[in-house]
C-alpha cells in the first residue's frame, strides 16, 4: 500500500521507526469489523477545498458563529523556514452565554485551518496550561524543535481556548460550566462541529481523525481517547497531565518542603542551588548511568535505578555549612519527600512517586519546582480557584501563602467536593472517566501513543506509568491482543516537562501514530535526537553537556523496554542501541 510521500519525508527527517491500525466515522475505506478481530484502518484519501474560502463564512452549526473565513496564502505561516501551504483560516466561537455566577460572558473560541490541498486527516490540537488562548492551529503536538507540523503535512487542524479568555484566567474557575468546558466540554462540543465544517469544505468527512497535545493538551487527548474514543482514530498524548488536580496539589507539597531548607522563602531556588542539583545529578549518574550498557550521561534503565540509587546513602552529606559540594541532611530529606510525593497526616499517598533522573539540572524542571509551585499563574491558583469546591478567588492576592499553608488533610479533599453550585468536582471534569476503558478506541481500530520525560518537573512520569501498568493488566488476557497492540507508552530519559533537559527530546510521534493507524506499522521504536548546535529546527538546547555529540540520537522504546547499548559502535548513534 503506497504511503503519502510527505509522510516518508517527514519520517526520514527524524528517523521515525514505526508499525499497527486506526479509525474514523462514516467513510468507504474502513474494513468491516468482525467479532473476532480488530479492523485494520485504511489510509486517508485527500481532497481539494470546494469553492472559495470565504464561502465558509456562511457555515451553520448549533450555537456556532463564524466570525471570519479568509484565505492564507502559502508562506503566511512557516515552519523551520519552509512555507506552510495555502489554507483557509476560519475563526469563530460556540455556545456564547452570560454566567449567572460571575456575570462574565463566556464562549468556546476556536480557529480552524483547512488546507486548500487536504490530506483527508483531521487533528484536534489540545493546548496547555489553563488555556484561555487560541493557539495557532498548526498541529505541533509534542517534542522540542519540531521539523514540521500537522498543518504543513496537510491536516485540517482546530485549536481552541477551551471555553474562556486569557482575561478570565484563573477566575473562570468561579463558573461551573467554564470549569467543565475547560475539563472536557470544549473538545466534546468542538469535535462534531469541526467535522461538519470539514464536510462542508471538502464534501466529505475526514477519513482519519486524530487528537493530540502536550501537557494539559495531552490531558485533552486522553479525554478524546475515553469520552470520544469512537470519534478519533489516533491519540497522541504528550506529557499528559491527566490527573492534573492531584499533580497541581503535589506542587504545593513541593513548595512546603522546599521552604524548609530555603535560605530565602521568597526564592525557593535557594533550597537547592544549581551546584547542589549538580551534586545530586552526579550521584544519580554514578549509580545508574551505566546500567544500560554505556556511561553517556543518561539513565535509560529507570527501573534498575530505583534500587541502585539511594539518596540517603549515595549523596555526599555536608559535615559543615552548605558550600555547593554536598547536601545537608535536611536537604536530602526534603528531596526524598518530594520524589516520594505528598502524603496526608495518616501517611496516605496522594499522588505518584517520581524517578530520580539527572534531568533535574534542566531549567524547566527548576522553574516548575521553584516558581510555578508558588506562582500566581500556575499551581496555587489552579488548585484554589479552578479545582477546589468552593473556589477561593482571594488566592490570586497571595498564592505563595496559599501554597505554604495548604492542608493535605482538610484542603486536599476539596478537589473531590461538590455542592449545589458545583455539581461536578475537579476529579470528575478534569480526569478521563473510566480511564482504563479504551474499548471504543480499540475496537474500531484506533491507536494511542503516550510520551513523557522521566525528568518532568510537574507531572510525574510514574503516574503515567502506573496508569499504563493497569492498562496492560486490564487487557492482558484479551483474545484481541494486549494493550501494546493498540496503546504504547514511551519514556524520554532526561526530558523535562514536554521538552528540554538533558535529553534527546526531538522526535516525531505524530508520523509514527499515522503510520500505525493507517498502515499497520507498530512503532517498535521512535528515533529521538538531541538539539545541539546546527540542529535543523534552529531551536538549540543550550543545556546539553558539551561531551555529547550535537546530533546524538537514541531510540525511544515502548515501555517496559529500554534502550540498551549493543556493546560496539558509536554510542552517539541510535543504531547501536536495541530496545530490550
């Protein structure tokens, strides 16, 4: 079966190594499903835009208003200096209303970009953070320094603000419907509208539909996999914060722990300076670096490192004052508590552990731990205004105080609370329902790829791994194949939140997903590159060690496999590693 040439080119650029199946609604290409097998989905077939772009200004759909539809000429947008082809830009909103709670006007704003020459595919682009902005709908949905994006490759792409504006951040959390739209309402309402707009534009529905995103956008993708599993064929969840309320509360615990050893509580980085983090990173590398067969500044064997490294035994302890060459006993206790995760007074674990990884040297890791854990734009306001019931809008006035005083016995349960105004808790509207049930996605041939860094400073990779372990257990005895037959999880050693850190963080999981969904090529590994000097993306990772090759490559292996050095050949090249 011949593959579209642009996918060969895109895969070749990043060396994607790929492999099995995915679905759509209402098209003539689907293989009939029998009760004994999962259908192999056929490739999308492209089409040309019908009529003129401005014709789409008259598009009608329930509660939807199209504000503009304008032709964007080739080159209006670029990626890595390459022109993105001509496309129609449609801007509008859905479900405009006035809140009875705060009197604010809310709507689900969106933009959709529809190529003049379309490849037959649709991508829902999940955006990050607390949303509120309509990011450009290019379909860049993961990794550092991408060399292309979905729009460049011919996808029709939609992006939204998830139901509130940036000016309403974070106080949209006062409105119960805005909370729900942020959690899952926007994607469930926009999906049928976007597909109908595609049918109007091209005369047919998309042959293949994908949902992808990073961080909170990865959580949106997880929502598509569970709530809309029969409407999407491929899911790419990059760094997914799919237990986001718990992760955000864990950040407040981090802040409280760091405060114990900070020399200035207004600057939590004084709790663990860069020099001290370097001591910790070197101790981890000493015990764990060579476990994968080569000492290269990366910890591939995450599982073996859990027992090989003991922070209480393997880190130099200061005999006197802190001088950057050691950690105090209190610092070691604090770091150990942070990596264990928050607990209440009964010792009950409230979030996941985190694996020790030298990527903690990354500035992105540090920003999440030292700044976002107390900041007015991140975790405290998310927990106190968007997630808890009842919300407390005064938190924006002193988010640091809220973080330091957060009580894991009395405040943490508010994440699961409801009342007459807020009938859905954050644990309902933010977390995928029945998150282990992916039958809708699986049974029609859909596929899912989940990718996360082992040095993520906010969403624990162990949390994602725990979910995947349970998914494997659920589908272990299925006659239609185990979890690996339709969902795969890849850890990126050293990578911080979404990108950066001491990592080979440039990879193309979207092409891997398309080839799995449409051509039956299961991704037994995905090639990842470092972004050293001369990287084609132009986005250089300045934190890479000077001892690394500027273009180091590594295979990303489907969990539980890890990349092991074969024992011969250049250890800077992925070809000399095997997923085992």
